[in-house]
C-alpha cells in the first residue's frame, strides 16, 4: 500500500539541522505514527511521504517555510518578573503558556534578569532547514473514526 490521503503511516526518522547535528530521532523508541493528509506532521515532510511504500528509505531537505516556519524576532520579548508570580525559580529553557490575543501559546524562557524575563514564542526549530532521514515501516488504511478525528488511534483505541 502506498502512502496517500487517509492512510496511517509508521516511520523511523532522524532529523538533523544544516550543521549535521541530530535534533531528534526515533532510533531509541518506537516508530512515529501519523495520519497522512491531516497536517499531523510538518508540510514538507508530509509532501515527501506521499507515494512512498513500506521499506522505502529516503532523505528530505525541508526549508523553514515547509517546516516549523521562519523565526520572528518580534515573538521574543522581555516581560516583567511579576508576570511569573508564584514561581520561585525561573531559568532559561523553561516553558510556559502565555496568554496572547490568539489564545494560549507556548513560550520558552531565553534569559532571566533581575526585573525581567525574556521569553521566545518561536518554535524551537523555527528558521531551521530540516534534514530528515526516513524509513517507512508500516502503511495501513485509517479507520473511519481516525479520519473523523484527524489523528491516529493506538491499538487499544483511544482515551478521549
Ligand atoms: Zn481520536
């Protein structure tokens, strides 16, 4: 079976940046499952997956606009320390939900000063060209329920 709209795909992958550093890999865990055609994975990788079959291995180089988007410097800003009331220790790398006009959004602390905390709303991989090394492990037809929900359900059904 080829990867097409409404198939469930299991794949192994390694993700590297332009410098050849490994950012993420399924090597130490189970292959990743996703429902094809529903935006479950970044657009560039979903495009590269189309038409592949079990056992296919390939590499895909994905520019930021087809990956996690470009970096927007405006999404990095200093907020008063008082916005983190009740949190004793704030360190770079910590993630919080920020209230924004578009609803809650994840931000990462990038710097901490005496009175301000700098947070970055960019995705950690924004602006990165993604180099995927992929092997397709399994392809099956999605169930009607999976298609309706827009995501994969595990072998034991789902908990929602
Ligand atoms: Zn579901």
